[in-house]
C-alpha cells in the first residue's frame, strides 16, 4: 500500500518544478453552503491539472537507461499531457494512447509537448492493451494513469500542500476517476490529520467507485456517458482501491447539471475556469451540503483543460446535459 514517505519523496522531486497552487475561498460559497470551503486550485497547475504531479514523479523515478527507451501512457487527456510534458522536461520520448473523441484542446496540447499520439475508440477498443503492446514493441516504460504507485504518490502532494496551507480540515473531497488522486490525497491527509474524513467525488453516471466500496470489491461498468470526460473510467485501480477501501469515508456523486452549476459558480464568483471533471468535487459538495454543515472542508478543483467553444456551450445550455 502507498506510504506517506513516498508522497514526501515525490514532494521533494516536484519542488521548484510543479506549481504550489493557491488555496482559494469564497465568502459567498461559505454562506450559501453553511460551512468554510477551502479549494485547492489545481486548474492553475502546469498543463492545467493535478495530473502533472503524478506524471512528473513517475518519469523522475525512472533510471536514465529507462528514460532513454521512452515512456508510454494512456489517457483521455490530462494524464496524457502530464506525461508528455514530464517526458519533454526529462528529454525522453513519449507515446500516448488517447481516445479519438478526446477534447481537441487536450489532443493538441499533448502533441504540442512533443508526444506521439495514437488514437483509439474508447467504446470498442482496450486502451490498456494497446499501450501494453507498444511498451513491448518499443521497450518503453509504461506509466498508467492511476494504478501506479509513483503516480499516486505524486498526486498526493496536492493534499499535502492543501493541509499545510489551509490548516486543519474536518473533511476533504477529491475528484475521483481511477482513484490515483483520491488514494494519494487520502494517504497524505490521514497521515497529517488522522481524524479527517476523506470522500471521493464521481459523476452519477460513472459511479463505479461508489459501487466498489459498497460491494467490497472492484466493480467494472460500461464507459459512462457523462460530460466529465476525465472521469470516464470503468473501474478503480487495484492499488488505489487498497487505500480507498481502508481509509475513505465514502464516495459522493454529482449529476452533470450540478457539475455545470459548479463550473458556472467558479467562473462567475471566483473567476476560475474548470473543466467538468475539475468541478466534480465542488458539485458533489454542493449536492451534499447538509452532510458537511458547519465544517471546514477541503475541495480539489482538479483541472481546467476545456476549450472556449465547449465551455460556452455548457454555460449556454447548447451541449445536452441530462
């Protein structure tokens, strides 16, 4: 299981490389929800999401010989950009497997960081199998998006910083897809604040983690149809689930309309641009406000990689949201 010492080591590698993103607050939000909300603005991180932390740490722990052979990753977008940028910073080649319907902004950014992008159909093809074949053909190192201890350790540095900057918290809500971010943040938070309750947040239509916790085993679902493209995972990773099952208090969900409302609030009131997946934890808090009344609650704003056309379409109601 992931250890706090691994998160501390990741923090040392990331110092001066990753941005120490701000903790933002909103008096309006606090009054509206009846609590104090402290938000870690990872949408302002390098490449626009928390994923840079785990991507950089994973490339940094490779040997020089391994980096010379290059790296392979698979992702719907943010992990793709993170590994592509991390590889460029380390001077090694990156090959990224991405769905053909990934947001154009994320595809362009990944290529812009110098990575080779191989596209696939997320509804009919297995991205992990494609990536595994590429690693074998090229002798490259595989960096999975969440089921990978160096990724989990890197992501956990976000919670480490949040608690150092914000002080004690009663609860922490973390955006959840495959569980790398949630598990890393949970290990950090529970080490620093043993009494804290940590919750995951995922789309209502992609609640595989919630189902897995309820059943006590990993549950696999069909690719969820949700606007939260960064959370269209089908199952939580094995390593993250060890942490989540042992230490996470529960998994909250948010409907797509609530996610849009959270994006709108962040933009209008806090002047922050969030992608749908980046707003999921805030949306889940807003939908479950009674549960956290009177508490100091940490929330991850996990990413802001969304193009202007899609952002406007979601704000104007031009993209269907059920």
